[in-house]
């Protein structure tokens, strides 16, 4: 059974840098995943997911990350109208 408190939710803080916001999000995401018995995302994958969710895309597109990038593009398509 999960111990993660459902009221723990990440909210972007404009007073923090992107890296500081990512760190807060990653800590919450890791805590939630571990409470469900899942492994935390590797940091590079977590950063790609974070950037997709919060509109600052910095996805790696070479080597072993090319396939992950394609998968993320399908899961989180960019809004082309913005």
C-alpha cells in the first residue's frame, strides 16, 4: 500500500530557476514512484518528462535517448499552435 500523500503536488514557482523547480518536482515524483514500489526515473529521462510537462523542452536526441525521445513525443505531443 502506498504511503504517498495525495495532497503533495508540484506547482511551478516563478521565483525559482528551472533547475530548482525540477529538483522539487523530481523529489516529489521519486517519492510517489517509490511509494508504489516503482524505481525512480533516471535523471535524464526525468528531465525530459519534466521539460515536456512544463514547456521547456531540452530533450536529448542522440544515441540511446533517440528512442526515448520518440516515445515521449508520442506521449506528450508539443502544442504546435503556441
